[in-house]
C-alpha cells in the first residue's frame, strides 16, 4: 500500500521550511536559524517532532488594524 503525505493537521497556511523560505526571501538554513533562535513569533512556528512548519499568514502584517 502506498502512503500519501498529507498536510491535513497543519492547514493551508502552514508550510514546510523549504516551502516558506523563498516566500520570506530567506535561505532554508537562515529560516532554520531564525526558528532555533526564536526570532519568529511563537504562533508562526509549529514543531512536530523533528519537523518544523511555518505559518506564513501569522508573519504577514495585519492590515486595517490600528
């Protein structure tokens, strides 16, 4: 039986480090460093075992909020 990799638990806003790095204009290693040094807000980082997911929506500036 072939297993399919799904992202159902993380939703469409959560990306792997490899997917998120280009969107954030960072290298993959630079993004891992930012996660390790806690330079990202906690609501933007999800650690699942050894895997890391980044919530790109949580990193976007809020529009219309004063």
